[in-house]
C-alpha cells in the first residue's frame, strides 16, 4: 500500500481514508472501487498501467524513485508499513 504520508497510511481502512493507492499485478485502487488490468513489471522504475473498471478506462503513470517512494500520475506517495 502507498499513501501521501504516514498520517494517510494510518487512516487506510477508516472512514477518513484518502490519498492512498493499492497496486497489484492486476488491480489498482485509489478510492472506493478498483480498476483492473494486466500490469507488467516496471522498466527502469517506470510503467504506464492501462486499467479499466466501473468508472471506465484509465491510464496511470507510475514511477518508483526508491524502494519506499513512488509517484502516481505525478503525485508523491510513500510505502505504508505495518
């Protein structure tokens, strides 16, 4: 899981969750519903995910700048740790 900061990580799973993303090899979720696709591995730390779901088709730019830092469509996120 990824969020904009530690406070956003702590809010995941609560009614105040916001500014987070969950990414798997086949799903992307940054809100109440998921988008689906067949996402390959990052190449040089970057990928563009083609995803679709109830809200339509979406292209998502992802760049991992360090093991614990990611940008999604230009917005910075940090890795959430348990």
